[in-house]
């Protein structure tokens, strides 16, 4: 973005005695710079939001459905609308998947009913009567007791505590038989009955298993598709946001350029003596600061080679904008290094008429405050 000059030179004293008008005009410039600064701050937050998104995009653990807290209102609305649509589609898919699972559970219920009605199923219909049968070590051997009545009640539960998928029921039915086989000796009738029923149950389960596996595969594929759609929707939202930001940055840049031209037109030209003293002050910069000063010159002179081994800088050939930027930079650089504030102060026109100097001092301070405030805020996005 085009930088605002870090100091605005003196206004041309074309309106003698109109200090109030000059101050009002300077105040107007300051107000416009503040408006642009606020806009730039908002743009910066949105740029950071985009950067964070693309940096985090490769993180497999990121929550891609998390809405942005710093999106611009219209971007946020588009973003939320897109995400909401994906969530609605996901809800419809989940609803369809739940119906298919209910059908599988209905088919499994037929298998369960056949097994529970077998003539050898009676030992497994109800919970084991541990106290009545004197099985004092039962809970030491069996970690999770299970029986057909418990399974049936859970299959028929309507309060949300029931089984969520058919494999949960399958696991509990197997547990009934595995518990009986584990607690009872192989020659015990209960052990034999459990083993026989388990074999019959597994045979029937194998007939249903292909449908269960197909549904599980479909569920995984739909989940992957949902995640992809959500990611795509979010990427599209951020892409649109980046495009809008680019347009707004261009607009802010044009506003800054226009403001700069207005300010420069109201600024006095640097005298020949000031240019000469500026050239002398440039030679007192450190190599690092001199390089930065040459870069300032190069910004408005595409043909100027700031990094060349030998540089021929013609002060008289520079425009007013570049000259005043150089003046402020040199002054600040020398002040920071505590070399000689007096040396850079000599760049000022010592022969300015006292009355004119007094009249323009207030205007210079207002102008400097305007642009220093602006450059401080715009550095972030330049």
C-alpha cells in the first residue's frame, strides 16, 4: 500500500491571517487519515484471520466447522450460510443413515428372537440368580453380567438409552454366551448349551454381516464427504473474503494516494539551501540508515538502483514528496543515534522570516501529527 509521508511540510502561506482556516483544513486531513486508519486496522484483523486459516488448514485436528469471530459481517453471513447448508445436508444424511440402521436392527431382532426362543435358551433369559444359586465367586469371574431380558429391554428403550447400532446388540448377545462358557466347566450342561447357541447365532449373524459392513462403509464415506464439503465451503468463504479485502486495500490505497497529493499540493517547496543541507546530512548516516534512505528514493524512482555499489543521488532531481520523506527520515535517524540533533536541525531554513515562521509553526505541527499518525497505522499493511 502506498505509504503516507511521515511528515507534512509547511503549508504555503497563501492565505495570510487565515490561521483558523488552515487549522480547520489540517483538522480535516487528520480526520480523513483517522478514518482510513480505522479501516486499515479492520483489514489487518481480517488478513490475520485468513493467514491463520491457511496455516491451520493442514492440521488434521482443526475444527473446520468453527465459525470465525473476526470475519466481516457480510463475509460472516455468507460463511455461516454455507456452513449451515452443509450441516443441513449432513443432518439429512444422518437421518437417512439412522433409518437404514433401524432396518438392520429390525432384522437383527428377528435373529435374536429365534435364538431366545430356542429350547436351550432358558438359562440365559434372565439375570443369573447369584445369591439363590450360591455362586459366591461369580462377580470375581464375570466382569460384566448380561442376559436376554436386559438386551431386549435396551432394544425397546425409547428414552435414548437404547442401542445405537446393531454391532452393540451383537456384542451383548455374544457376551451372554461367553460369560456362561467362562464360568461353567466345558462338561457342564450350561456351557454346552451356550456353546451350541453361540454357534447357531454366529451362523445367522454372518448372513446379516454383509449388510452391516456395507452400511458402516457408507457411513464412513458420507462422513468423509461431509468433512470435505465443510472444508470446501470454508475455503470458498475465505477465498471470497481475501478477494474483498484485496479490493478494499486497493480502495484504501487510492484514498491514501489522493490524500497525499492533496497534502503535497498544500505544502511549500524545499529551498535550494535546504536541499544542500539535506545532502550533507545524508552523508552523516550510518551505512544501514543510508541504505534505507536510498530505498526511499527508489520507491518513486523505478530506474534508481538503490543497491548498486556506486550511487549517484541528485537531490535537485527528486520530487517534493521524496525530499520531505528523506528530511524526516534523516532527522529521526540522527536523533536516534544521538549524533547531532543540531546537524539535522540545520536542514531547516534558518532564514525564514520570523513572522512567517510563527504563523506556520502551528500548521506544521498539525500536519506532522496527521501523517505520523497515519504512517504508524499503515505500516502494518504497506
